[in-house]
């Protein structure tokens, strides 16, 4: 998170986490989690202005574009494996080792 003065980022260039959540139809907790943990390996950048946390409109657009790309379109060479998929693969490997 980057701390800025209100004069550095105008109000038209940023949205609050609550407003971003309303725009996307998700909860504010989801937006906060995307900023902390990320989605599909992409973290939502945030800025702190005067003690409040905001998302820049340009960063929100870039984040949405990045998470909506097809898996083959990613620039990263590391494959993104969903947590559920890893758990299933791990369980299947354990069953195979056990002969079940």
C-alpha cells in the first residue's frame, strides 16, 4: 500500500474500497482480500490518503483485465493452480500411494 497526500491523487482518480465493492457487486471484505492476498496471482494495488484506503481507477481497470485474461494469455511462466485443485491433486496422490 502506498501512502499519498490528497493533493497527489485527485478524488476523481480514486474510489473507496466500499464504492469499488458496490461497482463490482462484491463485499468490501472481498476487495480488501484482493488487495492483501490477490486473485489468480494478481494483487489489487491500493493507496492510503489521509488515513483512508482507496483504489485508483486505473489500477482497478488493470486488475480486472489481468484476472479476466485467459490462462494461456498470462505473462507469468508459473502456472496458476487453484487451491481446491491442489488439494484434490494432493488427495488423489495420497490415495494412489495407499493403493485405494
